[in-house]
């Protein structure tokens, strides 16, 4: 079974990499699942005994069970995945006689300084979402709910919590507290940067496209030259005792391509031998932050010990790899990184902006967790669109379009992985600072330390890594909030 799973994952990752990087309009997901259909029968899932504890064998079984359950979801929705990727790749928005590929719309919107034009662009984008993507996303969700009922006789929220081994209730309690505790500082930062980026706009009338414009950070564009990004980060990685391409196992795709998705990603085609880092560049600080994030993923997977079992090389708690990715992108909140790697002599204003963006993302994902739990417990319906708009608007203070209620839903509660990764990354930063000082990212001893942890793959969950490797008994948002508080 394991050899066939490895073959299946290689084919799936390669196909989605080709489609999302703009090299192919059709992913061929359905055909790949059909070739490996025997893996995704319920009998295969039930044949794996549930874990009884936290031993290495228990972890392998837990990871395998979750993979097989997600695989059954993927098999039942394989035609919809192809349809979604094809619709997203081929959709074209026409605005004032200009034809714009749908995948380019998020970039166009945040780069557009004129609010009236942004409004028009966003309305056109939302029409595609509502008419072409939402029906696919809704049917996908309904089929996944049916899988949860079939495999574990429960709703999708409880099913995902049980398979992941994560206490969703405890996590939501933490995020609710975070939303309450950060409301005042967030509002202060929003008012400050809103005046700078959106002059004349009453922030009570702000929409998500306005917030996207604010976070574009045009005033900082010249501080982050595109031509300096890869050479500068390569020098940093080398100073850590690492190789940017991990001996050629990581391939960088940072070319501009019209049909490439605007959302950067890391494709783990073969772990650790073949990793693709894909970024659609459009300039400024976002390119640097995004490249660092995906590089964290790529270095993690390219340094996994090939002797690790499949369950730890290619499965497991994705909060781990998201945590390594955030460890790297949070370098953008370190003054010494901005001075010594990027070359910014006075980074204070940008540091406050970076902390504001991080806080906004934390608040947004905290709201998404509560919304998605409600969606998956109560089921889709008109009330969910209202709830989505209310929860996300309350968290970000930007009016959020109802049309995104089903399209903006992370598969298999991936928002849980992100939230726990934020906690883990803050803990890792504190540990690296304690061991190797503020400039740990230039310390030749930090790279081997990280590589030793990356070699584990995703053997344990983030809580296990924090306890067993970093000496931290429990994870929380406090280390990350300390980083944010230092900047604001």
C-alpha cells in the first residue's frame, strides 16, 4: 500500500504543480484518482487500527488514517477538483473593455490606487466566484460531509478533530481570547495605516479590497528590490550552513506567467528528492515575505531523512511544515534581518506595518476557525453567508463579501494547521534567539540545528516538537504576540 501511495502522491503533486504554475490548463486529478481507486475504498480506512496512545507506531497509524480519509474525500470529489482548477485557469474578467485572467485579479485589485476602479474590479471578480466557483465548492463540501458520516458517523467538524488529534474546542477558546485581547491595538494600527494608504476614506466604509490595498504597502516597495531578493536570501541561507536549493532538490519557479496562480505554493513531488517552489512575483515586500514562507516549506521537505517511513515523510500534521514556513517569513519582523539581509537602514516604520499585517492575519484566521466550525456543524445554507460576512468583518473591520462564504473555506480544516503553526513559529523564534542570538539567521550553527529537526519530516505534531525538541511544555500565541508587541 505504501509504495502505491507514494506513486499516487507524486502523480497528484506533479499534476497540480503543472496546473497551478500555469503550465497546463487541466490537472487530470480525476484520472490520477481513478488509477489508484483501490486506495480510497472505505475498507482501506477501516483496516487501519485507530491509535491508542502517542507511540511512534500510534503516530504512523494516526497519520495514515487521516491520509486515507482525506484521500476518500479527494476521490469522491476528484471530478470537482478538475472542474475547479479548469474554471479558475480559464476564467476571464472583462472590465471596461480589458480582458483580465481571473487568477490575476487579486494582484490587480491590491495594486489599483483608485478606489472606484477597485470596486469595479472586485465586483467583476465576485461574479466569477458566485457563478462559476461557488457551485463547485458547495458540491465539494457536501460530498466531504457525506464522507464524514460514512467513515465516522459524525459531522465534519468532529470527524476532522478526531482524525487530526487536535482539540478544536481548546484552540477556538484560545482564538476567541486572542480576538478580544487584540481588538484595541488592531484598531489603533488600522487607523494609523488606513490614514496613510487610504486617505479620505471613512474606515467604517472599508471593504476587503481596501484592506488588500492597504496591505499592498506601496510606500515600502522601493525598500524591497526584486532583483536583490534571491541573491540576498541565498547568502543568508549559506551563512546558516545550508544550501538554498538543497543540493538541487529544490527548483525555484519565480517567473511571471499569466495563468500562474497568484498564491505561491510548494509542491512536494518527491520527498525529499524533488520539491518545487512556485511564486508569481509582483514586487515589493510581499514577494520577499512569500518567498521566505515557501522556502521554509521547501527546505523542510528537501531535508527530510529519506529513511523516514512514508507516514512521516509525506503525511502528518501540516502545522509542522507551516510552522517552519512561518519561522522563515517571520524574519520580516526582525530589525536585524531587515538591516543586514534586505539592506534597510531604518526599518522601524516597516516593522510596525509588518506586525499589523501579521495581527490582521491572525485575527482573520481566528474568525475563520469559528465560522468553518459552524459551517461544518450546521451545514451549508443562506444563513452561513451572513455568518461568514459578519464574523470576518468583525475580525478585520473590513466589510467582507457574502459571496466568499463557501469559496473561502480551507480544505479539511487547514485553518487549524495555520493557527497552530503561528504558535509553533513564535516558539521556534524564541528558541533560536536564545540559542544563537538575534542574528540566528546568519549563524552557521543554526542551519544544522534546523536541518536536524527538518529530517524528522512530520513525525510528531507541533506540540510534540515543541515539548521534545525545544523544551516547551505547551504552545500558545504568547511568543508570537511578544514579537508583534515589540513592533507596535
